C-alpha cells in the first residue's frame, strides 16, 4: 500500500515540476489541475475511460488512428460524454489495418488533426484518473504525441483493467493463459456481453464496464479507495 502512496505522490510532484516548465496551451492547462486524491473513494473519483487504435505497437514508429473515451462518475458510464475521433495522417493504410480497425484511407483523410484530438483529450482528462486496458499502449502513444506537439510528456494516474484482472488471478492462485487477459475474454469471464472490438469508443466503453464488474469483487465496492485501483 505504501508503494501506491509513493507512486501517487511521485507523479503529483512530477506534475508540479512539469507545470513549471510547460509551454502555454493544452498541456499547461492539463497540468494545472491536481490529480484525484488516492484516498478518496472510487465513487468520488472522476474517471475517463480511454482507448486508442494504432497502426502498430511501437509509439515512436507507428501512428494513432483513432481515439475514443467516455466519462465514468459515481459508478455510472456517462454515454452522453462519449468522444470518438479519427486522426488524419500521411500515407496509405495497410490492408491489415483496414481489416482490423475498419478505418479506410478516405475516412482517415477526413479525420481531425492530431493536435486537435490530443488537445481535446487533455482538456477532458484534466483532474481525472485515466482508465485503460493494457496501459502500455495509451501511455506510450499519448506521451509520444505530447512530445511531438509540446516538447514534453505529461504524467497521470492510471487504472488498468488488465493489471487489475491479473492481480485477481494471482490472489486466487489461479493458472491462466495470457490470452485470458484480453478485454473480450475478461468480459466473458465477468458475464459481460460481447462487443464490437477494435473501435476506440466501443473498447473504451467496454473497459469501463469491465472496471465496474471487477469493482464488485472488492468488499467496499464503489467506496473502495482509489489507491487500490491505481497501477
């Protein structure tokens, strides 16, 4: 538990240090807002469920294709706050990308600029915990985008449903195959319906639903302190 407090206060100190040298604009406005208190309950913590679709797994070589996110407040997924953006970029899509993500070159050409999408995401993420499934993707791609746009990468508190599910398996001393940690398979384990994968907004909502299902296995439910969910 102490490690989680150390982690939180470490990134809070980083936020303050980054704020001092952040350029004017979206990243400075994002860094002005303190992170949620790790001792407050999950119910009182504003959460933004986020998902990225990308051309690959390497943030320095691959590109963001789309961003989807939705707010979660007091255990409720606020569908009216949903945002989904396709990002325009140079070059043609590979056949594999089109098959997986269902984003065509013509749709990409009509998409929004990366700066516009990241700016809006930072605005909506300010003061919230970011919820993702497999944090390495969203963390690395958002940091890389911010480096390109603003010359610096932010920090933020993260809830990762993949990491939470893994902890559940480990606590139960349950043997599992790595494929069981996929979003679609975990949703099935928690009796959640199948969803249309590889759409950023669909996956963000699906991740939010999985968090609420995982939360029911904590004795305090929505009153569980945020610190128990941070990774």
